[in-house]
C-alpha cells in the first residue's frame, strides 16, 4: 500500500506500531476530515499480516470516552478527548494505555491484540515529596509509551514539554511504583529539545526513545544502555514538514520481517489537524544509528506504477500553498493550487521500454474558470528534466498531453503555471487555478 497506507478516508494520527504473532497492529488516535481540533473520543486499531502489508483490516473502535451509536463510554470520570494510545503484551494479556485530555489517564486490558479493551483502572500512584505541583503531568500521563523489559520490569514514558519515566507494577499493570519517578528523562535543552510523543523501543542491548522535539514536525531519537538513561541525542528520523505543509508528529519504529520502518502521520485540509497514517522504510546501522529518511508516496511499496491511475492525494511534496482536502468520503483532491505550486511523488518505476519515444499523460481536473499549464518533471522540481507540459482549461475534464518517454525509477513533479498574461498579471496573482484529482501515464 502507498502512503497513506490505510484506506484514504481513514484519519489515524499518533500511530503506535506493534507486532503480535504474525500480524502488525497500529494503534492510533482518531481525527476527522476537515476538523478544527485534534482527535475525538475513540481509539482505533488496524492490522495486517506481516507477509501481506498491502491489505489492512479495521478492528473498529477499541476504547471510548463518550457513548456512540454502537458503544457506551469506557470512562465514568470523564468524557474528554482521547489521544495517543500504546499497547503492550504481558503474560498473554494486552494492555492499552490511554492519554485523556484534562483528565487522569487509564489502563485497559484485552485477551486479544485487536481488543476491544476493558477498563482496569485509572493510573494509581502516590506523588513523591517535592513533586506535588505537576508530577505525572497532573495525572494525565500525556502520550504514554510503554516498555516491557526482558527482566519483567515495565516502564512508562510520558510528557508534554517535559518528560518523565516511572515503573509500573507488573502484577497489575496500572500501579505506579513508589520511588521510581524520574523527570526530564529527555532534556528540553538543545540538542534534545523534548516536546512530546514518547515511544520506547529496545533493540538488542540499546534503549531507544523516539519523540517529537520543539521543532514539531520531526520525529527524533535518543539512545541509552539503561531504561532510565542517561540518553544520548542521536538525530532526526523523519520530518513531515520538508516540502510539505508540516505539523506535529508522533509515531515509532517497528521491525516487520527483518525490515525496519518509521510510522508517522501527515496533515490535510491546510491545517495541522485531519492527520493520516504514513510509513517509510528505515535502516539501522551497526552502531545503532538510524539514517534520516525523506517522505515518499511509497508506504510499503518498492515503487509505484505510473500506468495505474494515481490519486493526486498521495503526494509527498506540496509547495506553494496547495493542500489536500476531503470533499466527501470518496473525493479528496489537491486544492488551492496557484501559480508556482509544486506537487510531487516519490517514486514511480516507468519500466525498461525504450522503444517508444513518447507516452501520454492524462489528469482528472476540476476546473475553476482559469487557464493554466502543468509542467511535468522527473527527478527534481528544480532543474529536473521537463518531459512535457499539459494545458489545463477552465472547465472540469480530463486533460492530456504527449510527453517524452522515460525509463527507470524517478521522482515525479508537477509545476503549475498560470497562463494568464498581460499587464494585469499581478492583479490576479494567487488565484486558484484548478483542483487536481488523479493522473495516469499511457503508452
């Protein structure tokens, strides 16, 4: 599946990936299309077989703070928004840790990784002396990330603007053990700059903490030989704000069939809300370094086919103010396209056929009464090879152009030019030229 790797109508941010048995599960918050807020009142989980990452199954709503048409609330003490879950397995049970805005967080349990999860308790704890003011994030346990270590100890890492770690009683999985609280596990100073989104992992003998720094759009990581640190800052894994309308980021790393991935989210609708789940392959070096990766349209794919109809909304490059918006559950075009906007995709495999000199490009367009041109470039949007240009007319339609045939694997970019000219050009600067729905190449 390309990015976003879940069905395109699904808005899952804060995805926490876990492999249980022969399936990978992604536990996430839930956003809504065109929303003016983060998250809502339910958590969801999707899963796929580890040997078939092209087919994802929705297991529905697994936890709620409000009644909906199919469920009653799981929380008697609050009806506030649900954020950023994590799930771990211990002794054959699956434990869900939830962050609830403005309310004490909680732990729930299930016999299966897909849930549904039944409430055990709110977190139970005693506040350490001298930490009365803001210990445990006022009991919210913001963005919980949980680690079950080989020695049976269980750790929960949390925080917003300041981080902390504590041990959980492994006998009940919800009681915070006295004397284990440690704050500022990741410093707020440079280069760490901790902000939120803790996610712990242990790889061999090294503890990794993936988190979002104050620069927001990034996921970075720090490592230690001990679960409570001290941690060493190691660098950036992915940044959803490079060549794209960035916003907050939250996710983690996961090994699936000996391939490592970074799971994260990207924004839609010209806001930092309405986020969708994305994934990139990563490489972890022998010294534990994770090489930074750029955003692509690939998801779990090696390459995309230009000869299949591609929905415009899987773009990984959006520059100049254009963005993806949902008009209805089946239609999410790129809109607000103005002169100079750049729309890009990485990567397409055009194959080995060099017998043809040309091929045909077609785009499904929603017109706005303007004339414009789409320049088609490969490899780079600046100084890349221009293989053709497609004229876009004022009306709705499918617009086509003959372009140069290319072979091999390439990034693909569309650079938009307003064809309105004359002495009044500046007066109409910034007008919306068209909406972009899908495209295809044909030989």
